[in-house]
């Protein structure tokens, strides 16, 4: 499995929606006009595993918060020692 990156493109605070770009497996996949608490599911990795992003809150015009659910077999990112 590779690294997953998320890029926030647009936030609409009036409609409680946002647009993300998910970068996984050297591909960019746009996820336009998503609502709060709407799961964004995608597969990533050599042996495809299901990942899920859920945004719980829109904090401002350029900030959202939520979580990324990863499979138990997902690798941990390297740390700097």
C-alpha cells in the first residue's frame, strides 16, 4: 500500500459541502460536492484495501476536520529519528 494524500479544493459553508482530491497509488481522484458525514470510500494498495474518509465539520472556508479509516494491514508512515 502506498501513501494517501488529501487536498481540499473548495468549501461551501452555506451548503455544508466540500471538494477533495484523493491522491492514492499515483492517481488523483476528485471527490466533488460532498456533504458532512458522507463516507468517501476508495481502494488503494498492491492488494487493494478499502479506505474511508469522513468529514465531520467545516471549520472555516479553508479548513475541515474528520478522520481517515485505514485497514489493519495498512503500513504505518515512517518517522524521523
